[in-house]
């Protein structure tokens, strides 16, 4: 019997039946199309993988309804006749798995930078204003509004012709249609001013699509229920305007936030600092005033029990997921078939978002298949030679290597020197915003314990003697790293501890700790203790905090730093530790920010120097005692390369991965472990 009857109950929108209530939210992958911005093979394989996993819809995001006036960048094309065949192949690959292909149609309005700078076209907003690049943008004239309505209808008609079974219209997050819906739309014509006029544009688009595609063709409207800012509208305003949308749209997707506001980006896409389903309440708010139109909730959703409760309680009719279906595209089928314990829950680390922005690539920290779907799809299902594999170290990389090798039919021994799998990250088990990470580690550990092809040996150190005794064909070494202990006078004091020890023994940390090291480890440690009511501060020798290249997570961290008013001391070297605190020496220069001066770039806190209450310059070499009752060092780790090399040369094949090779994150460790183990048996 299905444990989640409401979640897996079919849903009818328009005349289309959807197999369950789990919809894959729109995701734009502008970096994967082939020539001329058509869907390429990698692009298609990525979206097909979601359909294989059981989602009811798979939505292709950021397709411009009007490339001439609405494109923020070079995005996937639907308005070129030559694109019909690639789009048809894309939808066929989705639909043949029983999912419904959905096209999200977008118009960026005043932020259509590509349309202006690359194509030389005039761009418009709902009202006169200034866009994110400081460019003055005029209010869209009525004749252009009417043209745009037709553009949406034409795009939807083309999408239907190509095999899309639904279209989603983006009307949230500060884009063009969101601006027309906004309480700041003070136009004095029929397209603004009153609430009825503000919704006119959006409803005219619905009418045009239904006219061109038929009344039974389902349409979904994606809105921001709140703009999450004092100057924007709130849910009470949204509850009023959605009443005027009721019955015009088959479904409304209740998102939040505004794209151009970095402070709320990680609320729109909830960070690890927010609870699961943090935005579900907004879906419930608008559903309470709608009579005909269905409602979809989105944001930090993963647990089947929670999803079932959302649907069963009437808070929403549909649950949408984006990052969770990166972490585990098979989540729907796993939940439906009783394998929910195997679901990989998104840890909300933003590795996916950050890599999209910085490397124009698609990855997931805990699912190495993402970005390589086509390669995995056509992978040889069985290795040519079965190997006897010894995996040394039970952290994320070691567990991934063991599970992958076992799944490929190899005989695996996994040894871990402690009594628990999970590695160094287990020290964060009491950190509230790392609970999804802990769930993932526990889940991987249980899978290793349950796998009959894995001989799991806890409390066992991987020594050369053990390797010789097991006599494997392959050794995969993932034994990790050790904390760097700085050579500072007083480092052996009773009030000094490592970040790992501090996490594991929070009761031994005083009310006013200072953390040496402004990397993510130190930053998150400060947030953890400040969340407990302490007043932790951070000392960093460079002139800025280091977010390890994860620019989106840094946005979330920045919000938390400001929330707790964390004192951050940059350009300062710790030269001595006493029972009073840390003696810091300023190592910047006269051009560095003065005391209390905050430097914020692109909405991200870069540096804060807090050495006093006045604005005098701080000279090179100046010293000050920063009072603290506890000193925590978080200065990174040193790879256990020498220990790893002791295991080399015993078995025919030796691989080294994770922190014992170099400082790695979860994504890098998992990706490498997965690929190494997957390749075994070819030789």
C-alpha cells in the first residue's frame, strides 16, 4: 500500500493528467545548449534524467517569450524555426518516461541586458525606472504591451507544437510581469494604478495562450507571494491580487523574493540556515483565497512525509523541487516504491548554483551524475574485470567509492579507524543548519552497512599490514586530513581549542569566543555559537573573508553575519594568545578601511574591520588585545599525504582522493570517488 496516497494521487490541470503531485521546478541551463542556443545532447540528457526518476513534470526554465526585448542573456531559443527539431527531441525524451514537459516562458523587462547591449534593442519596464546596471529604462508603451501579449501566445503555441504539455509564465522575482503586478505599478493607464489594472497584463496573456492553444492546455503562473523587502509588497497584498487571477490560470506557483535583491536570493532559494519548507506558508496563504486555481509550493522540499502532509493538509496541491532533483532525480520513484531511506536529501550547499555562475557548468555536491548524465546513460553496465577493492577511510568520498564499486559488482572492504562512518564532518552533528548534511552522511553510512557486497570494518585503521592481509587488487585511499595548529605563543593554553573540538564540546566554549580564521569553517563556527546566544568574533589575516568560491552560499552567510552582527577583524595577524584573549597585529596598509568600515560588493560582505569606535586610520604593525574567554582556531587542514603513501605500492592499483590528497569539498570528493570506482574493471 502506498504510504503517501495524497502525494502520488494524479492531478488534472486543464485536460492534462499528471501522474503525481511532484513537479520539477523550472531550471535554466543556458550553458548547455548546442549551436544557435538550441537544446543540445547534454541539455536533453540532463532533463531526461529527471523524467526517468518519476517527477510528474520536468520544466525547462528561462525560455524567452520575446528574445528581441526580453532576454537577460543568450538563452535557449524557441522562436527560431530551426529550433523545432531539437525541442521536439527534448520533449520526446521527457514525455516518453511518463512525465509532462513544461516550458517556462520569461521576459526580463528592464533587466533584459542581452536584448539591449547585444541586439541593440530598446527595453522597457512596467514604469520609468533604473535597472540593475544603472541604466534608465522607460515604461513599456501600450503598443509594445499588446505585442508582448501576442509574443507570449505565439511562444506557448510553438511550445505546444514541439511537445510541451504545459507552459509556466514567470511573473515573480522582479521580472517584467512581476513589476506590473507590484504595488509600485502607478501607471495612469489601463495597465496600472488600480489592482484590477495591475493584473490586466498577466490575465491578458492567459487569455491569449488559451485562445491559441485551446482551453484545455494547462498554464501555470509563477509569482512572488512576497518580495521579502520593506519597499516591496507582502502576502496580504498578494492575496488580494491572486483573487483576480482565480480561474484564469490552472495553477499558481507560490515563490517569493526578487531576483535583483541579493539579500533575499537565498530565501527564494532557501539556504541551509532556513528550515525545510520555509516558504510553504506562502502557498497556503494564497490557496486560502482561491476557489478554482490550484497552488504549488516550492523551496527546500525533500522529505516524503513532509510533502504528503503539505498536500493532505490542503496547504498546496503540488510540491515543486529544483535542487532536490539535482541531489536525487529518483526521489519520486524511491518514495513511491518504499525506498525513501535511500533518498539523497539536498544539503543546500549551493555548489550547484555557484558552479552555474562561476564555471557555466552543472554539478551537485552529493550526486556525481549531475552534469554527466549523457556519459552515465551510455555507461557500460558491467565491468570487464571484477576487482577486490579496499577503501581506506569512511568519509563522504570513501563511502561514495565503496558504494559505487559495490554497485558495479566488485568485492569491497571499507575500513574506518573510528567507530562511525562520516569522516571529519561528523564534528558538525550538533549544528542546526548542517542537519541535512548529517542526514546525508547517516544515510550513506546506512547504505554501506546494508550493502552485502561491502565488508564494513569500523574501529580499524588502514595499515600496510592490513592491506597485505586483505590482498586487494585496488586500494582507494580517502583517509582525510588533520587540523592545522598555528605556531602562536599561547596556543597550548587551556582556553584554546580547535574548531572540531569546539563543535563537539560547545559547553566548554565561553560566552565571548574569538575564532582565528575567516574561511567558511571559521565563519560557520561563529554563526553556530552566535546562534546559541554567544558573541563570537572572527579574526582573519587577509583583507577579506574567504567563502571558498561558493558565491551563492556567501550571500546566505552574509545575511546571517548581519543578522547576528558578527564582529569581523580582517588584515590582522594573531601574534599571541593569553588568558585575556588574542593580541592582534594589523598587517594591512593605510588604504585599508578604517575601524567600523564595512565593504560590501555585489551584496556580499567582503570585509569588516572593527578596531574601535572612531574613524582614525590604523597603521601597519599596530597591535591591540581582542578580549575573549575562548580562542578557537579554524585555519584549515593539512592532507595526510604521507600516511596515504604508506599504503601505496602494495596493491596493483592505488588511488588517492579527498582531503588526504588536497583540501576538498563534498562535491569534489564525491565526484572523484564516483568516477574512480565507476572506472574500475576496465583493465
